[in-house]
């Protein structure tokens, strides 16, 4: 953290805390109520005389909400502080002001949302939606705090009291993008209740309460969404300025990295683990249903894994079917799950929306702990299409998956946020079965379309980018999209299959050099008026092949493009799209996932 003075918020003492629920375990009593932990929010302030008006003006000019930007920065200045300081605030100080003030608003929103638990006629689904909101606010505080730490590593102080630039902005943008996604996830929980209220057997007055509750939550979180949007805009404004300074000033130590860098948080040891046969691995612990390992349940092995581990902790899961909803919590960093192979090691669950679980909490495997790896597993949600949203895998983490099979119907893979990589995976589903707002790359994956429920159509993707400054999107590279085994031509005539639909106004999906089967609708893409406009989305097809790849009858949206530039391949390569200048990407690390060296593994 910075060595500058810390000043607590000049509000009531209660605004210093944000409350978020602990995740209730499988064996916890439902009578325990809602448990929360406390997070202190500290806001740093600098002398007003050192904030030149031009800095604030320039920082706010390119934001979508300039009035809010000015108000945010003005409220972060402490005129009573001594004017004697050796550090004059610059653009990165201004950005830090804005992030800190956003954190205080998140804390206040959490306290307000706590009050809604006292509403007497809330049903269990609405209580679940409130729980999801509190968890997302807690995650937002964590990610905004990480963003400030990242900003400090971007501009570490030198021996002369000045600042030097040491790296690029990719990770900072990723953290801010994820923080914005969290607020949308909270609101989405109440939107899901409205859209599917007929499946909840609710009374008319309960529906009215539910609508009011959603509106109240949206009113609380909209200012936070806008503040994070402003932070992203300021980051994009700062980047070319400091890049120019870097070229002019040798003291600014920005190191330009090669474009073909891979996932740097994956160490050389990680690379060897991913290349090695599971039978040759040396795990830390083993899970086996027959009792021949250290544990019989995956969740128990995860629970006993070290917290905040600095080294890779490997859990080997022997062949077998494990009925176990597995959560990798935030404190379980550097964890790896290794199975004996797809269809051999199977993790299965059946949580779904109709049975009372939110989309967010329905996953069979949930990953929040950072730097997560998995290989040679099958992850299934066994709920049928009549159960609606039923997630097999949710990832709120920087994570990578190799040779994993992910199976459900609606909402199979929730690539929620941060940076994710999937290679040689098989993904099966129906509606929006690859969705979320991570920066997610899928290489050499087999994407299988299943039979949906009556009256339903299939959408392979539903990408959730809300702000043009978010560095998120879905990129499918060298993949195969075709019908699942056993899906007959007669059955296929009863529904249409689209490559995707836009979940937000700036939804971004790229499909390149992939085989598109004959079940793809000639229009390719489907609109979603409830959530997006079509002028600002970014949907790109590049050098695809197969019977479904003909683009002559594709949609004529302003945001749709096909085969327009070779630059698209470079823009959405692993190193570039997963933010090649970040501190979690590095050359020569994990070549299995590099585009040039991965071919050696075929």
C-alpha cells in the first residue's frame, strides 16, 4: 500500500464497513441466518492545492459520466491536509482517488442491502438473490483493492520521491472490468426472478414486491457501475499518455513484452504438470471414492488445502463419479485439480433455478480462487432442459482448463469474470451455454449442441460486456461447433441454433478458424432486445469453414463483421486478448497453451 496518509471516510462510523455473507457449507444449518464478515474501507486523500484543475478536467473529459467524475474527485480531496508534501498528485493519483471513493460507495450499498433481509414476504429465491449480491459486493471490494495494489506496482516510487512506470495496464483493466461485472451479476439475479416468475408459483403481490426490490437494488448499484465505468475510462485515457512519457523518459521502466506471451502466473513447474501424464504426476493429496486416497470427497480435500499458497497445490482425483458441489473459495490460490481423464473422473451435481437455486449458485464446480488449473475432468449438471438455468462450471477467477468436459443444458459454462483459458475441452449445452463477461479464449475445443426443451432455440454464446472500455469477450479459435451425438435431423428441424446473442450493449464474441456444422442458422446470430442494442456490439467471424460458415445470409447489424482484416487474429491471440503486457503473462511459460507451440502437443 501507499505510504501516503490514510484518512477514513468523513461520514458516520458505520460507513467504514461493508458486510458480505459467508458461503454456507453443505452441512451448515439453514436456521443460522445470514452470516457476514466485516471489511474496513480506507480512503486516501491528497492536499487540494496539489490537484491542478486541468488534471481533473482531462481525466473526466473522456468518461461517460463526467459530472459524476468531477463530483467523485472533488469529494476525495482533503483541503485541511498540510500543503507540505513532496509528491504532486498526477493522473494515477486521481485514478486512485476514484477507485477509493468507489469502494466507499460499495460499502454503503452493502449496508443498505442488509436491510432488505428484514422484508417479511421475501421468498427463498429472493433471499438467495440478496446473498448473491452481498457476495458480489464483497468480491468487488476485493478486486478494487487489488486494482489499487496493481496501480502501485504500475507506478512504484523511486528514491527521489517520484514515480516510475514499471508495466502496462492490462491487469488493472481486468480487475476493474470484473468489479463492474459483479454489480451486473447482482442485478441479473433479480431479473432472472422476474423473467421466470411463472416457475416460482408466486402470488401477484409477491411479484410486485419482487419488482420493487429489483428497482431498489438497481438504484443502489447504478452509481457504482458508473463510477467503475469512469475508472475504466480514466485508465484508457492514462495509458497512451504514460506510454508517450515512457518513450521520452528512460526512467519510466515499462518493458514492452512480446505478443506471443502466455500465462505467466503458470510457472515452469505448472507447464510441466500440464504436459505430464496424470499417472506420472506427484500430487499433494489424492481423492478416491474407494478410500485408497487421502480423502473420499473433493470438497474435503479443497477445504484442507493451504490458504493463499505461494506454490502449486495439486489434488489428484481418481476415476469415479463424485456427487459433490465443489467450491474453490478465494483464499484457495494456486490450486489444481487433476483427474484420470474425461469421462473417467466425473464431478456431478443437479442444482438449478427451478429447484430454488440462483444461476450464480447452481454450479457443480465453482472457482473463485486465483491461478486455478484443472485437467482431465468431466463436470456435469444433470438437470434437464425443463429446469432452466443449471450451471456446470462457474469461474470467477484467472484460470485455465485442459482436456475438461463441461456438460449441462441451459447456461452450462459461466465464464463470469477475469481472464480464462480453455484448451481441448468439450462443452455441451443448449441456451447461452457459454456465457459471462470474462476475457475468455477457447482453443481447439469441441462445442456440442444438445436438444433444447419444447419451444426453445439454442444459442452457443451470450457475452456480457457492458462498457466499451472493458477488456472482455469470448474468442473461439480452431474450435468445432456441431450437433451432439444422437441429435437426429428430425429433431434438429424443431429448433434453430445460433452462434450467440448479445447479453449487453457492448457484447463481444469472435469465432475464427473454426468448423461450423450444418445446424447453424444462416443468420448466424440472434438479437436479444431485452438486454442490448445492435449498433454497439462486436460480433466477428474470421476464416471459418464447414457448412454453417457461409456468411452471405448473416445478420446486417452495424456491429457484425466477417473476414475483414488479418489484424483480428493478432488482436484476439492469447497474449494480446489475455492482455499480453500484464504481469500474469510471460514469454516461454506454459507453451502448451501458446498458439505456436501447442501444435507440438497434437
